[in-house]
């Protein structure tokens, strides 16, 4: 289980580079997205695809290779495998076959966002992507209403406005942070109440990869009130 950068290729670890070179095959969610990173570091390990559409057929193939003594490296398009990722299916099958699983930790969009949100980092709840079905989405949001810890969500740029309206409808005008394209040169952060963020986003272009951190029902530690919670300027992620 090899974590890869979520945007900035310099975030790859030395251990991850060594393991990617040493394994017999790399199972990648989308090999076309992963190959440029591997090429950057001179890694020529064979790639095979492993994603939601082929996981049921590909899993037995990879399990067979593992049982034959080969080493398989699993990577996602970005970040840590099996977190909102089809890799969890392979991990379950490997455990059932008594295969040893080794984590090679690294970048996580969840932890990167929590570390800069300005809310309490003592504890948080991660819900991944909200359900697309209206009823299931309402129930999920309703379950967050009394949450005493910040909530972290993933979202895409296209559905972000709808999601923010749904959050406001079920949770109220909470304080939150919207992080777009974390660690990339186009990284942009927005902090404030949901209504303020919606107004700002109406005239802003967002990256595709969005991480949301919603403050708990109780006031958090972010200072400044309405005047202090404006959009952060775009900057290069160094």
C-alpha cells in the first residue's frame, strides 16, 4: 500500500521510491496518470490497472501473483490507497488469503486539510464523498448535526455548489474551509461561513480535487469573524 503525492511530486518519500522500484508489479487506479510520476523518478516497474470497473476480475489475478511469491505495489491516482478508493477490495481479499500487507505511508489530503483548517485537530470525522442519492445524502448530513468534531469530506468541483447548499440546509451556516488542489501550484483555500464561501466561489474557478473541513456545532478556534474569514490568495505550493 504505497502512498503517492496528491499534487506536488516532491512529496514522494524515499521509501516509496525504493518500494516502487522493488515490487514485481504496480497496480494503479489509472496507469496513464501514474506513469508520469514513475518516469520522473526513473521507475520502470510494470504497471497494471486496478479500478472500480475491473476490481472483481483483477483481484484474483493479483492474489494469485501474491501467493506465487511476487510483490505487488498498490497505488491510487493520488494520496493513500484504499481511502475512498477501490484498493480496499483488494486488501480484504489479501487478508482473507493470509497475505501480508505492508503500508508505505505518505501524503493524505485528509490530514493535509485538517492541519491547516484552523479548527481543533484533536479529533475529526472523515465521511469521504456524500451519497449522490437525495435521501441517503440527507440522512448522512442529518447524522452530522450533533457532531462535536470537525467533519472532513471529499467533493468534485462540478457538484461543489450543490453540496455546500445541502450542507447549509441540514447543518446551518457553519464555518468551514474549502481546499482546492492541495499542494499543486493552483492550490487555493477558502475559509468562512458557508454563505460567504458560496458568494466567493460564484466568481472563482476551482480545481477538480476538493477537500472540505466543516467546523463542529460548537465554536472552533478560527479567529476573525466575518471580516477575517476571506478568501486566501492563490499561491504556488512550495
